[in-house]
């Protein structure tokens, strides 16, 4: 299995059809979805659909969220990395959004920050992106902390699906 990004405790690889149980644990949890529209999934078919949709992005866009695996246990922790945003969002379109989503038992270990810092390095050094963006619900303080620890700068508020969100940006220092 190809490790696309590696950190001290984690690695990123493509999301696979066999991750269905992991995606179900992740996306059926109402706490995980508290700041994601409050609409957790209910069936394993929906988990399969999530995986198909992400795998389609790999083909269509050459990029998509990646599974994150804990090295020590080989457990599926959640997903992270980039999505190409093709809908107009806060006046931007066709940009790379950094995101992450972890099963609750893996919160509070520094995994989101560790993996996101590595994803930022990958975006600038391998993908050679000029700028990356991220968004976070104004109530999602943990996510805002992750982004700030990665160097993102908060650039104001906008409504996403009628909910106020912060807009974050980070420019490639080498470009
Ligand atoms: C957002 C989310 C990924 C944040 O996860 P997290 O585990 O809180 O984030 P981090 O990886 O930065 O871990 C932070 C905590 O781990 C603690 N920690 C424990 N061991 C650590 C270690 N070895 N290294 C670093 N931090 C460690 C830190 O003290 C820190 O706590 P603090 O921020 O209160 O000081 C998680 O809440 C989540 O998946 N939420 C649901 C999906 C979601 O909202 N995604 C974002 C949408 S914008």
C-alpha cells in the first residue's frame, strides 16, 4: 500500500472500498458531525457512497481526501488532506481546501495537527500549490486551533450552508 504522506505516528493512503467500517464509525457519529451540517449517515451503503465519491475525485481531479492510518496499530483513524473545490465558495472556485475528520477515539492525541502540518508541506513541496484554503464553523474551536497551528491565517467570516464559518488561507512561502 502506497504511503502518500508519512508522519511520526501516521500515514496517508488512498481511501479504499475496504474502509467501509471505518467510514461508517466516522460518519455515523453525531458528535463528529456537530459542525458538519448535523446529518450523520445511517447505513453502510451511505459509507460505501462516501468512499465512491472520494475515489471518483482521485480520478476526476487528481486529488481527494486520503485515509489516515495509525502506524502502531494499522487502525483507520479518519481522513485528511485536500479536496479541489469546484463550487463557488466565499468568492473562490477551483481551489484546494484542507480538511480532516477523525473518529472520536482518536481526538486529543495531536493527530489532526500532526497530519495537517504534513499535508501542508506536501501541498507546497510536492503539489507545488501557490495557496491553500480551509473553512471552519465559528463554533468549531478545535478545528480553528488545528488550522492556526499549521500557520493558516483567518480572513473573515462568510455563510456556508447558512452557517457562519471562518475562512482561512495559507500562501506557499516558497512561491
Ligand atoms: C477537528 C478535529 C480533527 C480536531 O481533532 P483534535 O484531536 O482536537 O486536534 P489535534 O490533533 O490538534 O489535537 C489537539 C489536542 O491533542 C492534545 N495532544 C495530546 N497528545 C498530543 C501530542 N502528542 N501532540 C500534540 N498534541 C497532543 C493537545 O493538547 C491538543 O489539545 P488542545 O488543542 O486542547 O490543546 C476533531 O475534533 C474532529 O475530527 N472533529 C470532527 C470533524 C470536524 O469538525 N472536522 C473539521 C471541519 S472544519
